[in-house]
C-alpha cells in the first residue's frame, strides 16, 4: 500500500479520462499507477456530480448536528419536568 500523494491537477485529469474520454476506471488506474479505489474517490470528489455529492454531504452533516441538538434539548426538557414535579410535590 502506497501513501503517495498526487497533485489535484493529476487527480482531475485522471477523472477526465474516465468521465469525458470514456476510458474504464481499471484501465486508467493501471496506466497511472493508482488504485481503483482512489480513482473512484477522485471521481466522487472531482467528477460531474461532485457538487451534488458535496451538497448531500453537507446536508448529512447538518442533519447529524440537528439530531444531536434535539437529543440534548430533549434531555434538558426531561430533567426540567422531573424538577418541576419534585418541587410541586415537596413545597418548602
């Protein structure tokens, strides 16, 4: 397994060879000396649907953030309910 880093221009050109010129992923990856896994990741990042994938990713991040906040607020509400019930039953 190689930890070689490729410049962004290299990745974009590799994606173009697959998306615009019609070469197969296996062919391009073997010719360039990369893995097919890397090339598929580059296609997802730099390909024609990259903006759509990025929007989905940002939407998923926002959904996770909102779910976390909802859980926290729900827990706070439950604690306040218990405190209100306690003080209603034990006036001092």
